[in-house]
């Protein structure tokens, strides 16, 4: 299993796409901090980068990599290796590689310019989103054998979490504006890892003051140690559930 993980990590880190992704993140991150004198504004600018580009690259690259590795996977299956170990090795290799790319590209600039807890949380969020969307990509790729459908499903899932989910939430808020929805909104936010990540960072920057009473309710929960732990546990579940379900499908696949 360790040999498979090592091979996958080396193979991915040598990829020109991953190298270009790392370089792009590095250039953008240092540019944002260099142009902005206020570190809080720089963090907000980078937050949009992390919430949109990192999940998008993670989900598309991972989906394509799984489909392109079909012959390699079949070769591994011909060896005395358990399917569980093969699938988890691919997941670990992809997660580590994309997390390393993020840490070098964006993590280093953040930790250089923002050494406080906010910077550490930003780096944690980026790593979590990288791993979460690798799991979502593996779920999409194991659902169908058709490469085009798998990539399309992965992109649609990213589109849902990045844009459509917020639109649906706003629609619900307008439809039920006369009802107290602040506490239900805390639960609803747990169904979207991108929104949950955004809330964590905004609360650290005290941007919740701009959200009125809803922001105050969010801060009363997510701003506490209990809320922080619950958020981390929720993000961890976003890793475990897609990977667990994809592993179950992979075990039953007829290759």
C-alpha cells in the first residue's frame, strides 16, 4: 500500500498541470499580499481563490487522473492486493499531492504574511477542501465508466457547492423571511463544505458584524471552541462519507 501511495504522489507531483497549479497559486498569493497593505483585505481576496479555484482544480484533476489510471488500477487488481487498499492508496496519493501543491502555492505566502491563527485556519481550510473534493471526484469517477459523464458529474457537483447552493439558500431566506431561520441556517451550512469554510474565516476576520443578527448567531456558535470542533468534525465527515461510499462502489465494480 505504501509503495502505491509513493508512486501516485511522485507521479502527480511530476505532472505539468500540478506544477502549473502550484506556480499559479504562488504567484497570485504573493501578488495579493504585495499589492494590498492591509492583511485582512488580502486574506479576503485569497479566500475567494481558495473557495473556488482549489475545489475546482481538485475535483477535475482527480476525476481525470482516476479515469486515466484505469489500466494501472487493473494491473494492481491482478496483484494480491485488496481493493480497499488500492482505492485508499489512490485517494491518499491524490490528497497528499494536491495538499502539498496548495501548501507550497498558497500556504507559504499566507504563513509568511499572516502568522496568526487566521492564517493557520486559512491553510487548514485549503487542505480540507483539497481532500474533500478529491473524495467527491473519486465518487463521481466510480459512479460511471464513461469518462465524459464522470467529468461532467464532477463539474456539476463543484458548481452546485460553489454557486447553486447559495442561490437555493437565498431563495429559502426570501420565501421564509418572516420566520426565524438563523439557527436552521447553521445546520444548512453544514451541508456545504465551501460555505462552512467561508464562515470559519469570516468569523475570524470579524466580518460577521456585516451580517447583522444572523452573523451574531453564527459567531455565538462557530466562534466558540465547541463550534470550531463541530466544524472540523463536519468537514471530516465530508471526507469520510464520499470516500466510504466510493470505496463501497469500487469493491462491487466489475472491471
